[in-house]
C-alpha cells in the first residue's frame, strides 16, 4: 500500500528531512520515492500498518500539508479504466469532491475534476458531489503524464500553524521562530510521544508548544523569569499539561532526569540578550552544560547564525553534527539548523 505526501516547497530539503526523521524514530517501514520537490510517495507499506503510519504522519509533520492513501497510479490514457475499477463505495462516505493538484503538468484541472467526479458517480449509487463541504476528498495529483488517484483519510491540522503564530499567543516577545520550523526541529530531534524534551533557552515557549502537541513531556528554562513565566502561560493556553519550567542560566543546568531530546534556539545578535555572556561564548557554554544532561542516544537540534562555526565547539565537547540545513533569512543572515548527537565512537 502507498501513501502520498504533499509537502511544503518553502525549503528544498527540510520537508523531506523531517519526514525521514519521523519515519526513523517511529519505525515506519516504507520505501521513499521522491517524485519531485513537494511530492513524496511512501511505498511497500504493510497493509496492517497503513492506518497507524497515516495517523503518526498527520499528527507530527509540520512541513507536509496533506497525506493521502493512493488508490491508483495511472496516466491520462488509462484514467477512465483505472478510476472505474476502484470500489468507490468503500472509500467515499455519502458525498465527495475531487480536487486536482498539478506538479509540472499541463492537465486541465477543472475539466479533470469534473470528469473523474462523473466517472465516480457513474460507478456508484447514493453518493453525491459536495464541493463546499465534502465528507470525502478524492485527491488527484498530476505529475507530468502520471496521475495519482488518492483518498484523504485523515486531515492534517494546518490551521494550527496559523493559530499558533507568535503574535497570536497570550505571551508574546519578539524573536520566537515560526511554529512550522519549531515543529520540524522537534521532529528532526527524533523524539517520540511520552519522552522528555528540553529547551534551555525557552523564551516564549514556541518549541515546547510544538513538542507538547505531539505528546512529549516538556521542560523549559530561561535566564529571565519573565520568559519562564510567559512560557508557562503559553503552554497552558495550548492545553499542554505535562511540563515544567525553570528560571535559570543554561550554565547552571542540572536536570533531574536525563533528557531524550534538546531542541533550542540560542540567543545571538544584538536583539537577544545572553545574560552576561557575549556572542559565541554562549554557544560554547551551552554545549558544555548540556552534554551530561542528555541521554547517550539523545539528539540535539538547534538553530544558529551562519557566521558561528559550531564544528570546533561540538568536537571539543564530544558531540558530532549529523545533519545541517541552511535557511536564508535575508541578504546577510542564513540560519543553520543542526542535528547533533553524542560522539560515542
Ligand atoms: C532566541 S530566544 C528563544 C526564543 C524561543 N525559541 C521562543 O519561542 O520564544 C533566546 C532566549 O534565550 C534566553 N537566554 C539568554 N541567555 C541565556 C542564558 N545564559 N541562559 C538561559 N537562557 C538565556 C533569552 O532570555 C531568550 O528568551
């Protein structure tokens, strides 16, 4: 069985990297076929695992917009025959809409939607079209001459990423990253529901909100009491209950329990205060402070500006960088997202 993922194209690598990280930590056994940027198929999924995988992916992913079960792979010449072969009564609940999305394809979107809708109606009884509020969505993806006919069984909560933008939270302070990137970083850290995730520069709690929403236990600390308090206000607002917050300098960090994951956005530049440490110093001190608080198999995912070279710092402490991605913010700043582990070799 196959799942089709329609991904964000706002970054060339992060959406796929996030998907791979989730598959790795959730033991999702499937082959990845990248059709083109923004379109990925998970193949060879065991029948009895499909619904479980589907639920995990839709609950966790930030940079994936839609996940569908593929019912047929076809092309323009074989479309009628292949669509008619599908037992639509099994997939459609009362009413439906067909929506076509194109990737490098010239296909007539509206015409194809109407055509497939008619084919489905011709092959079923008591099923109606409902374009405004369909109970079932038939998603057809056209890529060059190929067509993927699929059904949406679980909708991703895209609205959440709009509703949780920093300025919409009860406690706001400038400098919080956008929630999709925060979710992606949580996922890159390979953490699972029920495990403990720490952000020792928690600020307004943007990263902890995303981790809490996928079911992690979360801990946040910040050198400023106001931030620690604001994080708690925001976590309460999003219904996250399994959390603790501390008012402390990262250099004094001594966790009550080793954590499974650290995801963080340390301060840099003139707009974010670093207590009394300057520039790169806080990064070095952070690596030293965090090492013993992490389990040996834990991952650290962090953001940093391109002009700070993390490599010598992580080497010195005994970490290793396993993945890095650049996000161009503006002409003179690229943000680097690094995935780091203990180097136990
Ligand atoms: C870039 S902000 C983090 C933003 C956060 N991800 C959010 O969603 O709001 C960095 C945070 O680190 C805190 N900070 C600065 N120096 C610190 C230190 N020495 N120990 C702990 N926290 C510190 C700042 O107060 C600030 O809230």
